[in-house]
C-alpha cells in the first residue's frame, strides 16, 4: 500500500513540449497535447521523474488536497492461483519486488490474475514501479510472460523478463562462483 | 591515539540534498577521530583529501605504461566510461585527476582526439550535470563530456544468457536492471569485446587512495586486486559488524546507504551482522526445487539476511539525499531528521513514501543528537560523513573499536580471508 501525497503539475508557460516527461512516466499519466504536457492527476504516482528530467523546470510536485491510496486486495484472489503463477515464473511469492513500496511478487501475480494487462496497471494497482523504477520491472515482466500476456515493446522498461532462474544450467555450471544455484 | 575529529570531505551542493550543513557532527564537542591505520597498523597508508593529487597522475601514467592501446586508431571515437562513485571518494579530486591523466595518455599515445568522458548517474537525472559543473570538468578535461542516466535509451546486447540491455549512449556500462553476472555477461559479449580496450581504476583501501591499476584484461585486473580488497575492506567490515550498540549519523551528499565512514558505507553497518563477503550465506533463488520446498513449508526464505543490524539503536540524518529505498531504517530504528528542509526532501521522495511517517524532526544537529542519546540509551556514536582514513566517533565508540580491532584483524587473516578467497577460486592465485 502506498499513499501518494503529491501530484505533478506542469507550468504551460515553461513547457516546450519535448515529451521527455511523457517518455519516462511509469504510470502513463502524462500526455503531450498541442505541444504542452498534461498530467492526469488520477494516475500520477508522484515518482518525480518528470520533474527531474525536465530541462525547463516546468514540472513541480505539489501536495494533493486528498492523498491517493495505491493498493490491492490480494486476499480477494485465489491463493492457489497466485502460487501457480509464481511457480510458473520461478518466483517466491514473498520476494520483495519493489523496495520502495514493499510490493511482493505475490501481489504482482495477484494483480495479473485479476486483470492487470500493462505495466501501468501494475504501477496503479500495486505501487511497484512508482518509486525508483530500477529493480522491479524485470519481475513484473516475468509474471506477465508466465501468464501468457504479451506486452508491446516500450523503451521505458525494455520488456526484459530475464531472472536468475533463466540462466542455462550449462552457464551456471561454467561459473560456480556466481552461485546461480543458490540455497535457501 | 585519539585526536579531535578530523573535518570530513566537503559536501557538493546538489538539488537532490539540502544545502550543505554548516554544523557537522565532527564539530560537536566530544567527537574524536580514530584512524583506520591505528586500528589496523598493517594496512597500507592512503592519500586523504588534499593529499597526493600529483601522485595519482604519475601513478596513472605508470599503470598505463604496460597497457596495449593499439586498438585505438587516430580516427576512432573513444568513450571513457566514468564511475559515478569515483567523484564521491573523498572529495572526488583524485578520481578527476586519474581520468584527466587517462585521457591525456590515450591522446598522446594514439593521436586520437575524439575522446569523450561519459558520466553516468545512479539515480538523479541531473546528477551528472552537477558533477560536471562542480568539478569544472568541461574545462579540466580538454575533451568532451557526455552524460547518461539509468532511464536513457537502451541497446540490446546478445549474451550467453540471452538478450540483455546496456545504455545506448555508452554501449554497455551498466543497464538499469543488473546484477553481478549481468555485467559479466554484457562484458563478455562480442558487442562489448569489439569495443573494449582497457580498464583503469583508482585503488583505495579504507585508509584512502593507494594508487592506480590498469589492464587490457579485466579479469586479470580483478584477480590482481581482489585479495587486497577482501583483506583490507574485510577487516573494517567485520569490525563494524562487531559494534554492539550505536547511534549512526548520516552527514554527506548522496544517499544514506552509500555514505562512508572509515572508507565503508553505512549499508555495511546496516547489514553488518552478516558477512557480506561469504558466498555461502543463504540466498533466495527462485528455482523449482527450492520453491517446492518453500510451498510445502519445509524451508523459510530470507529470514536471516538483509535485516537491519540490531546494534543500530538510533539514526540521525544531518544531511543526505533521498532517492534510494531505505524506509526500513525509520520503520525499525528511531530516526531523527535534522531540519525541515531535509524532511521536505524526504516527504517528496517516492522511493521512501512513508519515511517521514516513522521519523521525527529536530531543528538542529545538537538537539537531534541529544534526543537520539535519550532514545538509544548509548553514547556510542559513529558518523557516516564521507570519511576515508578515519572514523568520526564519540570517545566511547573509539575505545570500543580500538579494543576489538586486533582480534578482528587476526580473525580476518586466519579465518575469513582464506574462506573468501577459496570461494572465489583465488586461494592459489598469485597475480
């Protein structure tokens, strides 16, 4: 569960429409229309990447009047199905996927089972990807892949589903010092 | 011998942190410095801030003398891939000097003028522009500078474990989803091997900068330095792991997890109860055999590693950058943030959305420390202020470290180091 206290706002006088913010937004909350960026406040997760990338300092984060909760009721999803999907993806359900929001692999799996069909859906439903965005999306794509859901190519995440479990046995045997076959 | 606290390296002003603080923990009454080589006299002395810049320049030239640069033709384009961490070792000037000497040497020996320094940031997109301005790199380097960040466009690289991605601008420095083997796989790929010429690194121990190493063979370079790195950093790591109780203070630019004390980062204390160099420590891997055992309740995952060191009784944040997930600290340890400006930055931090729900604010460092003392019930203080060569500590912590260092040093030499080397296949390596 993440509570979003801020929202990005764009100063149209400063915005030059270069789309840098649109190309980074993990929530798909920014669209450039008529050369001006517009933020959908209902989707903005206040990750701040838009403000960081903007060279014109056209984006600022302001406090929301009403904080927005990002959450997902995992209990509403059949645990056996979550387990099945995690097994298929070779992931522990309580593997921490997103250190920023504390989202677990099982939560992402539950979100996929209950209808998430894009990375933006995962961001909106679980919070994964709404922080640093660096470590989480590989696992998200792994679960999409295991569920047979194909995500269109997108430069924001490169759609890489590779995890340590995918390393071929011949490679893991070749490099024992990397401990691919680690123990619990 | 204990001495009044040595002033730590200066903090680079940054939009990612609060304005550099005038009052630093080293200024507080009762704080002292204990030298790394006082704790471990056998460790090689290093250069600290303000020392040895010329020596780094000559060491770079010397290290490059045996490097083969014939792959570089005058008409080529050369990228010198800079480490973001280098600029935060001490005050960054040793690393800057090594890079300058490296570019000059490449030009002198190959005639190639099209040399570019590529600076990569770890998180903040404007970090590299700040580094270029602060260190005056456009003027200093004579060659062009280029910046990249983890969210820049990627390039697909075929490796022995499948398709991976590197940053398009630098052709495979690091990707934004990497782990140790991914970097190795990328490095070994024909894509990178076609372009790679040599590596040049600034050598350090916890005591400071000790020299420069370079080689065309990255693996040979790795083997050459690993033993010393494991021995020297291992001793300080294990010593910090022996701390029984403390108040930890963050006081530098960059993220708290990465701020140094005695040449090692706060993260080493945070996870200090576990031997990070021991490759046999249980790790969680999602393989079917372990998964099945996990689902049957036969094994438990990750209940022994990455828990916050219980020796940390309180954390005081005088200055640090937000932007790296570290909310576990205030969730589990009483945390005092100095100043509303630092708290505002943490409030805005999407990587730690609930950090300030669990921390309190104090107006000054002095009041924050006073509060932390009361909560923690200890007067042992260790300050992560970017220092190499010294620990900025309270007198009681200094005494405790001095008392334990001899035993820890022997343990590392006799037990840990042989184990670490064996696990890496380096026990019979004389390179």
